[in-house]
C-alpha cells in the first residue's frame, strides 16, 4: 500500500516538474543565455581571430579616444597615458550602456603611432578578463582629437 | 484540460520569440553638437552592412575639392543603397567616416544634422592619406539596423 502511494506521488511529481519547467520557460526572456566563443585566441597580442556570439543586445560605439568628457586631450605626448585614459573612457561608456569591457566583441584600433603597437597590445592583456575580442590595428594620419595617438571603434554584445 | 494549459504556455513562448524580433533602439549619451551618439544599443531588427560609399561620377572631377558636393553625392548613394534594402537614414546606427582632411569635421557635423531626425548614430572619424579615387575627400562606411 505504502509503495503504491509512493509510486503515485512520484508520478505526479514528475508531471508537476514538467508543468513547472514549461511555466518557467514562459516567463524567462526569449533569449536567456548568450553563447560566446573565441576562435583562435592570440594571447601574446591579446586578441582573437574571431568571436562567435549568439543572443544579446548589440552596442555600436563611436570612436573612443584619450580625451576627457570636455574633449580635452589627456596625457599629451604620452602613449601609455593615452592608452590608459582611452580604456578608462571605454569602461565608463560600457557601464553607462549597461555592460562592461568584457562585452566588447570586436575593435578597430586606429593609431597615428604604429611603431608603439606592441605597447598597446601588452597593455590590452590586462583589460579583458573573459577572452579577447577580435581586433584590427590600422595606422591613421590624424584622429578626431588633435594630438591623440589612438582611437578605438568597438562593437559590443551586451548579455541582456 | 491539461493539454490546453500546456498548449497555451507553449504559445506564450512562441509569442515571446516573435516579439524578440521587434527592434529596440536606445541612443546612449547623445552629443547633439557633434551630431553623434556615444553609442547606439540595438536589439532585434535586420542588420545591414554597407560598403564604403564615396561620391563618384556622373561628371568626372565635377566634385573636385568641393566637400559639400561630395558629402551630398555620398549620402545620395547611401540613400539609394538603404532604399534598395528597405531602410532609411534613421536606420543607420554606426558610421566609419574616412576623410583626407579632418578639418572638414565641423562642416560634416553641420550637414549630418539635417539627415537624422530620430537620433544620431555612433560616428568614428579617421584621417587617411588616400582614398580609392585621388579626388575623393570622404568615404563613409555605415551599419544600419532596419526594423
């Protein structure tokens, strides 16, 4: 008798579990989890050959350079200082958009100082914690802020 | 009865997927004086990746050194491409602007103000030494998301 009751209960519990799981998927956002895969990472230069991503919200950024919010150049003549200022600006913009630096999937790096490319890629190793975005590195003659050594145009995919 | 309940939840799921395709767009930190947004956030819609567009013929060299004429001709061509794809200027979310002289930026900003009615795209300016044609002053590579 006890066995029969248990069997009945178990069966009913199973039905309940199916019902609850269907109920839960109804309330979950349609694309709940973002899938992301870094293809052929190149850790020595802190980039990936490709980033595969499914789901999420796209974020297209204007070029971010080493200028403060008033447009005044930070660290004139100092490449490392400008790289730091640029990442700080990027961090602030990503936070404002509801994400973080790790949401960046690709970037085009425009620089007036190609010879300092290795300094840039070395410093980039500390920026990304969960895989490197894809990247291109291009020499430009001039950038929007006079005296700026670099500007980055990024695309991010936010998790939401 | 149970089938009806389960069925209705499945239907709810499908509706959720359908509405996910609707375009949601947000302009993050717009900078109106520069006719651009710091970033543009989009979910859903159909993406359109455009080639770099430049002014070109009909009359060779008619646009030589004339920034306003090249700007207009470039955006006329972008409009043709967008229209063909079922979009408008307002669907542009990002532009890479390559120019041989960045001193045209204020003029560029003045002219773009009239193009975007519902919010500005993200814009990156880059000065390059040459474009495809020797007389080209500007090339624009946009990305659009069409509702």
